[in-house]
C-alpha cells in the first residue's frame, strides 16, 4: 500500500517544484499507469517511492509518503529496496557488473541469500524475461533493449512487493515490449505484485492497467480508469497520445463514448464490427514513394561487421539511399540497426565491403570528415552530453564547424524554442530528465544542419506533442534537401510519418520498400489499425491500411 499526502519536492538549484501537493492512495495488487507530458514529474514521483528522494537527490521536500507501512522519506534505501524494486528509464544507471549473470545475482549476493536460492531465482528470471541466451554476454556488448531486459531481471530476482518501472519498453522492439508487458501482467494478476508503470507509449500498455494517473506540471490532473480517461480527453485533461484504435472508435461511434471505447484489438473488432461490416470504405490511392533526386548520398555494397568476440552484427548489407529521402529502419533488438548507424558515421569500421557517404569512402575517411556531413543522435542521450550548460551543448558543434556568431545565435534561439529548453539554457545537461536530455541531444545535432541526419530511437522520453514537433522538424529538414534515417521501435509513429521502411533481422536487410508494403500484415511490425482491419477486408477495406486517417477514407 502507498499513501502520498501533500508531497511536494523541489530539486536543489531549482525554483519550481518538480511535483506539487501530490496526494494519492495505491492499494496492494493494483496495476497503475503514470503518464503525462515530458518533464511533468513522473520520474520524480517514482524516486520518492523507493526512497531515492530525499536520500540520493538533494532538494526541498514536504509532505509524507507511507510505503508498506514505512515512512519512505526517513527509512534507509537499503530497507526500502526489500519492498520496492525500481527499473530506471535509462538501464545504464543501474547496471554495474561485467556480464549478465553477475548483474542479475548481484543484489541477492549483497543481501546474503543462500547460494541454492540464488541459482534457482537466476534460472527463473532468465526464462521469465527470455534472456537465457544472454547469460554469459558482457553488458558492454548488449543492445539497449537487452540491457533493459537485464535490468528488469535483476530486480525481479529480489521478489519485491512493489515494482516501479520508468518507461521499461522504450528501447524494446514490439515483440520484446509485448513480452515485458505480459510478464508484468502475469506478475500482477498471479502473484499480486503491485505494478506502477511510467509510459508515453499508451497504445502498448492501456489494456493491461487498472488505473491511469496523469501528471501535468507536477500535479495530478486525472486519477481513474482508462475508459473514463479516454472519454474525457480534450476537455480538462491534456492530450497524451490516445491509441489509434481509441481515436478511430471515438470518431465513428454514434453512442456514448465510454461504452464503445476499445482498449484491445479484439475489443475493437467486437465493438466496431457492425460499423465496419456496413460502412462503405472509400477507395484509397495506392501509396508510392515520393520522387526524389536520384543522387546516391549513401551507397554501401556487401558490407560486413564482425566484432572481436566473433559476433557478426552486419551481414552482406547492400544499400543505396538518395539525397532527400526519409528512411525508417525497424527490426528486433540486436538486429544490427545501431551498428549500421555507427558504420554510416565512421564510428565503426566495416570488416569487409565498400561504402561511400556523401561521396567519401568509408574505409579511408576519418570520423571528423564524416561528422561534417552526418549527424547522429545516439540511442542513449548521455553519450552526447559533456558540456557545463545546455547552451554550450547546443553550440559546441556549430563552433567546431566554424559557424558565424550570428548564425550560432540564431540557431541556438531556434533550438531552445523548438525543444522547449529556454528554462534550462544554463542548466547542467546531465541533471535533466531523460526526455529533456534527449531534446538537448537532438537540438545539438540539428543546430549544425548536417546533410544526413541519423536518429537512433529519438522519441524515447518524448510525449505526443514533442514527437509531433520532432517529425515536423524532420519534414522541414527533408524539404530543404536533408536526408533522414530514423531508427525506431515506434511503429505507430512510422506508420503515420514514414515513407520508405527497411526491416532488419540478424544483421541482414530483410525487406526494403514503401511503408505500406513493409508494415502491413506483419505479425510484429503492423500498427493497431492494420491489425483491426484485417478481418474486414472482405467488406472492401484495403489490407494495407496503417492509420486512422486511412481507415476513415482519407488519402495516405
């Protein structure tokens, strides 16, 4: 049981509270979703539950919080850890060992758990989380999603009563995310574990939770069940990424919204069956890739990458991308997407094969040469951040490239405004939330106006509004002649904004084509609307519908 009473917390050297007058009661066994705009206080709220505030984070604190009958603000974190397990937004913040197996058992060993019990719990979580094949791998060699699964496994071995997860699926592919959510649901339903989940990707989690708690500017603006929340969005509650299937139901339903809002694909097919059988869908034009200048800006042939441990990350990759294209790259975790990004920026030399970026040969060009043409936004924003202030971070690359002061000042002002960073202009970047760090990293790369922009999971930590602004920015960048490579697990985002999509698996390119050809009718990579529509294609609906707009008959 958790009981927040008028909890307010302000970080050191900050003037505005991160959370303000929070009062809420969470019963044992509940599955609660906490969501809200980026920077609204979600992570701060989580840090209170396990005692990291005030033990680790300095600042001004008021109010009380009881967790399983203990005063969370005055109980040692070592004691709180026996009751509350937390999976951080950034797995790097909690991985401390050298390999997966040692990381998972580290907490148990420190608690003095007997060896036979450690061995038993290790095998249980390896199977439960589906990472038995990773047990001997070094943490440094894992993908972001594999690190996230390892962090979750390490917490589960401790058998906490309350599990707090801060965006645990943000770095996972669709199947990996679904596996984690099904695991959390099973832990909640079968073992009675209280689950508190922070997420921006509402379409992934809404059907699993009992209750939605929404924060806005540090305060609770909604606390209730999912269907009631959906029916009230747009009134007094901020718009936070309503799942496509809910959007569609609200647009076509003629009855009171709360009675017809589906939370799962199966519910959608049942609730909307009559409408979909009897409506007359308009003929939709066949989608084709936009005509672009046929000037190869990325051209690689038969490229391989094999790491020192004999793990082959890329196999026989042949790829041509023309100037001005917008290409989305999808695939399971560890399919080679990030390695490909590193090759294209000179950070990883290919083992064999040839390639040219902006006319420069990969094998003989330095990282500095390529960096003047290619900008890379890393999967982990901490890899970008080294300056003392946000302003210095954003202007660093422009100074290195010799931009004039007037141009630097203009670009800085534009980036601060575009990414809502004015209030953090003089802030130390690493003290920001993960979503805010991601925005700083994006701004620092975009400000330099590279010819090619590669983004590796750039929407992690961003709310719907900021995602829309990012995609508008990328669209403008593309219209000016820029080339975009977007690596993402956010299939709904790609379905909405993507053009050409590349599907990778086990280091190979499996499919490369227009988004409807690649995403439609896929078991793991099709968006919600495509899965909803499939049984109704015999009534005239196209089998490659991807979005709400397309289902309503609008042009793609």
